[in-house]
C-alpha cells in the first residue's frame, strides 16, 4: 500500500499521478512570491535559531527535573549530592521562560505591523485567486492530511523514512469535496483526485505523531480540540492517534492519513464508519 501524500527523498510524491487540475504558472509564481514575503518578514522578526534555542533550553530543564524526580531520595539530600542539577535546571528554565516571553512579544508586535498585515492580505488574495482558478466549490471542507517521508524497499513496499530535520510529519491543509464522482483534495496550486467509489475504509491508527505545524485558527489546546488529547512536546503539537483512509484505485491500494482532529470533517464528505484497529494476533474475518 502506498501513501497518496507521502514524500519521497527526491521530493516527488505519489499524488503527482492523480493531479486533476493545476493553476497556471503565472498564478503559482504570484502566490509563491506573496507567501515568500510573509515568511521572510516573519523569520526576520523571530529567527529560527530562537525557536531552536527555546526548544533546547526547555528540553534541558525538563531532563533535569525528570532526573531529580526519579531519585528516591528527599529533595534536600538530592541537592546535597547533585546541586548542579538544580542550578542547571533552574538556569535553563529561566532562560526558556524568558525566550518564550520574548518570542510571544515579537510575534504579537509583528501581527500589529501594518506592512506585515498588508503582505498577509496580499497572500490571502493570491490564494483566493488560485482557489478560484482550481474551481474549488464554496461548500468544500478544509482538513489536514499527513505527508510523511517514505521510502521503498526492494519489493516496492513503502515504509516511513527517517526525517533528518526532526521527528515530525508534515501536515498539509487541503480542501476536500466531490467533483464528477471524484474525491478531490485541493492544496494552493493543484487538485488531487481519486474515484469516490474507490474509498473503502477508515481505520483508527494508534501511533504517536508530531506535527510539523499547527494550521488551525484556534489553539490546539482550545475547547474544540480537547477531545483529541493533543499535547505540546519538544516544540511541536503531538497526537496519539490518527486515521488511515484506504482507496483501492485500479487494483492498487493507496492510503490517506488524516489527523484525529479532522476525521469528522472528512466524514462529512465521505460518511464511512470508522473501524477500530485490529488487535495483534487476531485474524481478520
């Protein structure tokens, strides 16, 4: 089974064989330029190294706390034997809090910047033009799909590949809808489609996954997303399970991985029942 949105090491993807519509080169370049301006301004306000430093200091402080907590000794005795753990953990904790406050301040100030607001609006306008060109209907449903790095073994079977940039999976926001009996997934520049009748199952997958980014307007820990037990760890939003949607296209199975917080939105378009994961050692009926 192949992952429809899986990304191979040469930056190609299986979905390239399922492109139904694509915007013109002119529209794509205009959108890329507009998004690049927003990204450049955001990175200038908060450089990536600041976020990396925040993640590193917070993780270091957590390690110190964990080591202290794992000892069976009273706090006073632990301090007497290893005071450096308290000093290092304390310093890292203070630095992490200070960095978080600074990044929060810089992001808030950036959003209030008239030039940044103008660039964001320009990018949104270019995106709307692209969606119009693709023919995305007003009644579409917007969800995330997971785009893991994949590799093929000698038998041609796909497996998740090691991500050198970090232990996370890219999550792409797409519009989902039905067009001419096709199940369509539209990103910003193209529409990927599979026959609607080919979608045969939705199965829950209990697997810890770290997301590359958070695409929703609401915060991950809001009341809306509380049922999905999302949590923040090492600078990423994490989830404990997702869903595997399987489509049988021309005799070959393709998988679409959907985060747990978006499966009900997907089922508004494809109302299949969700299957629980098969227990190990139990044969399918």
